[in-house]
C-alpha cells in the first residue's frame, strides 16, 4: 500500500500504533505498521531498556517514541521534585478522595504507602533526558503528546533528521504547530482515548487540512475512534495521510492493561466513555466510572486540579484500585477506569496485535473495494 | 454512481439532503441527490402547498418527507391544544427567560405578542394528518426524526410501498428501530446539527452496522458533520449506504436561514457549536450563544424543561430574536442561535444548492481516487 506517510516512514500500511507496551510497538512494526512507544511515564533508564529490547525485536524496521513536554503546567520552569508538587495539592482535594474511597468501602490504607504521589513529574529536564535516550536509538519519529513541542525538541529532531509529530484537537492548534515547525500532525477527534478536544474526527480532519494548507504541506494523521481498517480507509478518504491508533491495542494479548479493565472494555459500548478532567486535570477520554462521576460539575466536589496536580490525586490511587478490582473488590471495580476512546464499542475480543493489523489491512481493502465499486457502478 | 441506497431510492449520488426549505429539496433532487422536506413544523395545509410545489419542480425525480412523531413527550396521548401545553410551563422558567432577555437589554414586549407559545404542538393526530398529506404525493421515503416511528406510520408506509427511515444516535436504538420494522437507518453522530447523541459518526456507523447485522440487513445512512464529498466517501468506506446531510444546506442561496445566523455560521469554527437542551428540552446541537449558555448546569438556572415545553419558551423567542439581530440589536445577536452541526467549520461560502451537490460529487471522486491510489501503490 502507498500513501504519503508510508513513503515518509518506510511502512507498508498507513497505520501508527501508540502504546505504552513495548510488545505492542514491536508487533505492529513487524506486521508492516509503525509502533510508537508512549514513554511519558518512563524514567530515562527504563526507556533505554525498552528501546534496546525493541531494537532487538524489529530488525531495523521503523518505530517511534512519544513523550510529553506540555507547554503549560503548574510548576513549569521550576523543576520541582515530586514531593514539592505533591505538597501543592490542597487538603480539600485529598479529603475528597478519602471520602470517595470511603463511600465505596475502601480506606486509604488499603492503597499502599504514599498514595498521593506521581510516578513521574513533568519537567523540561526529564523531557530532555528522554529525548537523549530516544536519539541513541534508530527512531524514525518523535511525537509530543500535548501542545506545541518545546524548541529544544524541534531543534534536536531536525539535527538528527527525525520528523517531529504533534497531537492537535482543533484547527487553531494545528496552525500553531505547523508554524512552530512540526513535520507530522496527529489530528485527534473527541472520540479518542486520552487527551482530546471537542471536535469529531469526521470534521476535524478536513478542517485541519484546510486550515494548514496555506502555510505548509504537512501530512495529517487521523486519530480518534479508529480501531478498524474501514476507519483507516475513511481517514484516507477524508484526506489524511494515515491513521494514528491507541485504544485498540489495549485489549490485545500483548498489552499490560489491568485484567479487570480489559473485561470492562470488552463489555463496553461507545457510550461507556467520558471526557473527564478527573485523571490528569485536562479533559481526557476514559471509561465512565464512579471516579469520573466524582469530578463532574454535577458531583458538587471541589473539581479537578490543574495538570499535573490532579495526577497526584489519581495516578497511584487508580493504579492500586486496579489491583483490588482484579481481586474482586466491588468498590474498586466501580471506581476503576482507564483511558480509552469511543472505539471501545468495537473492541470485543482479545487478539494478538499482529492479528489486529492483519484484520485491519483486510478490512481496509474491503472498504477500498466498496468505494471503487460505487464509482465504477456509475460508469455503467 | 452506485450504492445500495442509489438503487433503493433511484438516485445517482448517495446523498440525502434534509431541509425545511422546499427550494433546497427540489434543487438537490434535481441535481441527482435526494431531497427530504423537514415538515415537523408545517401545518397539513402548508405541507400540501409545499409538496405540490416540489412536484412541479422535480419532474418525477425522487424526494421524501421527514416528520416528527416522538415516542415520548409531555402530554403524549392527551392531544392537548397549544394553549393547554403553554399553560404547563412553570412561571419560574418564564421569569428566567424574561431576566435573560433583560440582561441583554431586551424586554419581552419587543418580541411581539404571545412569545411563549409554539407554532405547532406535538401530537399523534397531527402526525397522522401530515402522513395523509405526504402520501397524496409521490414521496419515495418517509422519515421519523425522533425515536421509533409509531405503528400507524410503519403500517401506512408499508401499505403505500414507501420505505420508512428513522434517525438513531446509538446502537441500542438502532436495534429497536430495526426490530420495529424500519427500512432505512440514519445513524447520526454527535457532531450533527439538531438532536444527536454522544457517539461520533466515525464510531457510530460501524457500531450500528455491526449491531443490526444479526437482525436484518437494513441500509445505514451516515449523518453528522457531513458537508463535503470526501466525508460522503468516508461514510461509504465505513460501510454506510450513503450520507444524510442537513447543516450544509443552511448556508445555500435557497435556504431560509435568518441572515444574521448565516453570517454567524460562515464565521464559525467547528468549536462554535454545542449540544444543548435549551431549544427543545432534548440535547440538540446548535450554535453556541448566550441562549445556550443559559441552559447549562453552570448557569445555575432552572434548567431546560422536557419536550415539548422547552420549545414554548424558546421557539417564538428565538425566531423573533433573529429579526432583531438582523436589525443590529446586539443583545439579540448575542442570544441568536440555530441548529447546526460541527461541519459548520467547513461552511465558509454561500452557494446555490445545485453547486454544493456538484462540488460534493467531484470531491467524492477525488477521495475515491486517493483510496484507489493507496491500494494500487501497494501492488507495485
């Protein structure tokens, strides 16, 4: 198959797969797509370890890395320690979480030591260290998951000859990104898992392409809700250079998704997700649960804190709830959530990542045939 | 061109155009698409007049009618007069609107006599009368805009040999509709103007097709955000039989959209719409304005009333605000709104409806070529 992104990245099928799991990244790359390792919560040492493993698996086939260097966050420029950031969380919010847990029959003690802390703090310095590690490996794309990439990222990538991708959820952001020098845009619709805006993929893709055309010709990847080959074909029809996927890999055999969450996902319809600030402080789409309910305006709680403070409240707590949920704790099961897009309604089976790619290619070809057939029919 | 819906309806391009404006209906039908007259706010006499006019224009080419026979509404089965329904609106809500107008420098007196009333009341009997009128004309499709069509509508259409279409925004509703005997499903994504659910077109179309497959093979039209030919092609890629459009016709030369609203639409981005209960009592997508703001949870107002009571508060008021907005009244301009989907971000020019169809066909063919090219490239 051939689209602009296939040429640019040296792949056979215009499919990029974002995953925190190195096994998924390697499997997709080996199946003719392009794996992108989500490395925002890795330490530099962990990232080095993961990329070395991937290099061993993919035999020179192309893959990429995604890190988070957000433009704006509480404490930006201050390079605070996680303890200093944790201390910025108001007592009111800690108390609210304790009460929420209590209402679900859970005490804070059950969640292990130091529940209100983050695995990783956001900072430019950690971003630079992750970049250093990434560029010691033969990566073919570096992506920034939130906002315009910092100048050091763009400069470094240009020096290394590696294209920079950035995620956008609105045409105004796309324009800023292209002006900043980004090489690939991931236009992510509101149906996407994780951070997303309000505009749907069907509208966002043509709107972004139209908006950036006068500035510079940058390939746009469609993201948001894409879990089948027919949706990849729809993306190409919309003018995208390919598709960027994430959610679909969460229920593959390789993924490290918490087992109870996998079961929730397999049973979920597209209406079981919600855009919530409850996880990171910015709107991100995830499974609806008692946790996300607690951060809606209707809940009359204190509301979510700005990034990265909300993660101090949520990250460890939700990870540890996953363990309790798996053991059958009903309160933990009600609260458990994870990022996933509306495409979860089409994710009904655990399969190997390789098989997902193969089925996507077949489904893409069927869709292409439908389109070709519709046009040929008119020539009769 | 040829798709299942082209065969079923006898059209050349798989495009259905919903409009309250007979000129748009006739223009689209004459250009090779399929016009559908939105007749929910017509009296039987008006509808007779409009359909006779359309018959004169289209020379036997196919068109349809869309009426609203909702399953559930306040006063259902009671056949209340509009006065009786208006009397059901609490004083608190009337006062809230008066205060809202006042905050925008407007008094109720400026809005003419009897501002809190509806042009048309919902009832099964009006639905039956509109059906009677419709079937006196050679309509090729009858659509119900909200919920499962009543049995009398399905029975009558079957007797007349006319397929029945129904709008759905979730797979659960699609299953109910197919079980009730509907012949065509319009699966409408959250990006759609007017009543819509939460699921986006990109996800909803494959999800609905998958859900109804075990029951019966019913063509699914994609709706929501579709204003270009590439999006029609994307719909076919997703497995839809064609596309159902609405918003794109609001800024055509023929449309009767209020002039100030047309200007708002031409300048709007996809993020300038909102799903609001403020117009009908059910979530419907429309231009964001001071009116829609007033019915959000954050506004601390009394909240929207159930259908059809909210329309008593909104319909005349908003129509008359349109007149004042056109005259330059700034309060009215801030409040003015109208149903439109996120596709408004791609609607930047007033054009004749005929030209919109022609451009859509060209854009569809370009998209088909992109898809074909991507597959052929792979054979090299």
